[in-house]
C-alpha cells in the first residue's frame, strides 16, 4: 500500500451532480485538486461553468435536469463508465406537515430521493461491469434528528440513506460502494431562509459541539475520502459531518 497516494484520484472519472454551487461546487474543486477528471452536472449551466472555471482544467460542465429521466439516461451514456458519482442535489420546504401542499411534498421527494434513485440506476450498472466504483450522496443529519417544519425533508433524507444501504447490498458483490455524507448546518443557498433570521441562525450555531455553522468546503473532504482508495472497505455507511450536533444535546450545559 502506497499511503502517500491513499487519497489521490489521478485518472479517475467522476460526475458531481449538483455541482453548480454550495457543497457540490466545493466537492468538484477538491476532487480535481486530487487528480480526478470531473463532470460538473447541473441544471444551472452558468453555475456549472463557473465551478469548472474555479476547479481548473480537470473539470467540465454538463447541463442536466435530474428530474428528466431521459436526460439522466443520456447523461450516463455520454459520461461512459465512471469511477465515482457524487449526487448533491436537494431541496427543502420548511413547513409543518399540516401546511404542506402535495406539490411541495412531491418536489422535495423528487429532488432528495427520486433523482438519486434515477442516477444510481443509470450509472451503477456500468460500474458493476468494470468491478469497481463509488457512489456518494448527500443526506443530512435530519435523516436521524428532526424538528418541527422538517418532516418531508427528514423523511426524504432517511429514505435516501436506506436506498444507499440497499444499493450497497445489491451491488457490493460487483465491487461498487454506496455511502452517504450527512452534513449538519452548512451555509449554502439552501439555508438562506435561516441565515436571514439572526435568532434562528445563532440557535443553530449554538446547537453543535463546535458552536458554529459549517462552510461548504468543510464537507468536501468527506466526499474525497469516500471516492478514494482510503475507503475501499467502506460501504452502506453514513459519514456524519455535523460539528457534533447529533452527538451532544446542544440545549443546556450543566454546571457539573
């Protein structure tokens, strides 16, 4: 084992779906820095181009609407056999269950679960034929810990974790690995609603052991790890990157 190259991805072909901004953008930059050739797939073409520019020559943009099944199938064919697939697309509508509309429910589930299902189904077969590959999806700590107004989001993320675990069981014998990264609160466009409310923002910052929000770049290392040879015996797992939120109570620090 050459431990000096444990995290290197030289010659690996990776697609990052949802790479136009936020965690996806930082994942692309980190993967290219470790030698990967990365497809930056996103419906936001301008954002994907900007990500590719920031990442450098190892990245190229690819327009993709993940809710278009035919487009996903075409994309998988265009990309050819991948060594890695990272899916960061997602959505959240923060409302209590009684206030949710069916249309809002369907959109959140479509982006947080069905899109991942479609991409896995489109790409995993070619990985299995080659006997190797790694798929990483962005779940959330909300898959395990909930609060009012997060019901549909939490349910979709919990479903994603179980989908990945099942995929790990089904494609494991062919050498394909499936894992989830579960971030805590990360400052991205998805959390603009919270950031606009100073009390809400600070309450979330104080809830973790580190007493702050994460930056998007602090999640990228987990993606690199799960796509690299450093994690060749890791599959069906959830890597929680939440600053200790799910490890501590976060509400009261008793004087003991």
